[in-house]
C-alpha cells in the first residue's frame, strides 16, 4: 500500500514518517517544500497543477495530510498563504482522493473552537477566533464537501516533539526563551490560556493506527480528536522545562491575561475519540525532547 505524507519535514510529519516506515508492506513517501529529507518529494501544495501531477504519477492509496501554515500570528498577516495552503490544498487533495478512491487523513486543530465551552466533542459547534482557526475549519469543510468515501480529519492541540530546533514548537520555544534570557532577567509567561500539550510521537502512533485501519477496511470516518489530557498554561509548562534545563523558576512571571498577537482560545480541550494509544506524560516527554536535542 502506498502512503503519501505531506508536511513530512515538519514537527509532526517527521514522526509520522518514522512511525510508518516501521510497518511492513507500506511504501511511504513524504512531501516537503523548503526543506529536504530522504524519501521526500518536493511538491508545492499551493500549486494545484503540480500537486495533481504528482498525485497522478505517485497514485497513493492513503494520504496523511500534515502540511499547513500552523503559526497563528503568521496566518493573521498572510491571508493568501493560509487560504492557499490550509484551505485550497485540502480541496485539491480531497477531490483527487475522492475520484481515485484514495483515503485521506487530514490534520486539523483545536483552534476551530473559541475555547469558551470545553471540553469539545467532534460534533461541538466550531467557532474559530483567529484566521488560522478559520482557515483550518474551511479546510475541514473543503474535505467534507469533496465527497470522500475513505479517511477522516484528526484534530489535535498544541504539539511538541523531537526537534533539533526548540523554536519549532510553541512548547519548546519557551525553553529557548529561557536559555536566551540574559542573566537576572525575569520572563513573563502566559498563565491565562489552558493548553493540553500533545507529543508528536504519540500522535504519529495514532496516525499509524488510522492508516492500518484503512488497510484493513475499518478506517474511521468524519472528525476525530486526539489530545493530551494534562492542563497547562505556558507558565506552568515553562516551570516543568525550567527544571530540566536548569533555569531558576523564580525568574518566571505568570501573566493572567490574554497575550498579544492573534487571539487564542481560553480552553479548547478536545475529547479524545481515537482509543487505544497511550498518552506519554508531559514531564516525561518534554524531558526526552529537551535532552535529545543539541540545544542544551
Ligand atoms: N504545531 C502545533 O502546535 C499544531 C497544533 C494543532 C494542529 N497542528 C496541525 O498539525 C499539522 C502539522 O503541523 P506541524 O507543527 O508539523 O507543522 P510544521 O512543523 O510547521 O510543518 C509544516 C510542514 O508543511 C510543509 N509546507 C509548508 N509550505 C508548503 C507548501 N507550499 N507545499 C508543501 N508543503 C509545505 C513544510 O515543508 P518544509 O518544511 O519543507 O517547507 C512542513 O513540512 C498541521 O496541519 C497543523 O495545522 C499543529
């Protein structure tokens, strides 16, 4: 069975590639754009003809769609980019998949919700409050409207995972800020928004399960959720990371008000619907990530 993983050079996509390559009988190819990686094809997903040409040549049986512009502040200022990558590319992939009988498993976000009435089930009413969330919801709807018979949308919250650059994740970037802080300086950290940091290695295991279910003809449909269940703020995540990197937690200052930039939901906790995958405790997973990278 041939699997194409878009966003294979990204934080999540790299773990998905690792998880799928261990499965006998799967031929896995990645999609990349500005970065290069082994067994990845450079395809610009914002270019409809280039994307279709690749799909017609490679003819995947399953697409795991992880490519996106996922930074809310970048999205807020680049409406054309988020429209092309987060919405139109979903439409292109979903239409091709519907026609070819390919299964498409697309990653979406808890930011489709406004965070006022957690926890959220897949059929809870979405109400995004920033352009990134709006674009991801529009991408979900483009997939639904394509009439796909196989596949699902998997919503996940804030991600962290193995990386050579802590700035790649909104979680580990806090450790980067601590290491970069001049001696004696106090760092303000958001203590308002509740987040459920979720480990990309665990999400990759979920996606491997979803791909294997497609192979068995028992794939999940519609919208699914998978989320860590430990509530943190950026301030409390930073305190956990401070102990790993040797930063004095007394230098962290909680801020109990929304942060500047694109609006964020207060608490968009997702109710997990994909059963059977263990959730690595945050402290354990983040320590593995911080100790496994060359940043310390
Ligand atoms: N990170 C989070 O906290 C978070 C939270 C909730 C949901 N999500 C969702 O999870 C998924 C994965 O996110 P991530 O954190 O892994 O993202 P990421 O690390 O920012 O990676 C983005 C990926 O998209 C690729 N890409 C960018 N522009 C492209 C283009 N024009 N054509 C083809 N590929 C392109 C990038 O390729 P190059 O690097 O080669 O340019 C990269 O592989 C996304 O759907 C995101 O919305 C993420």
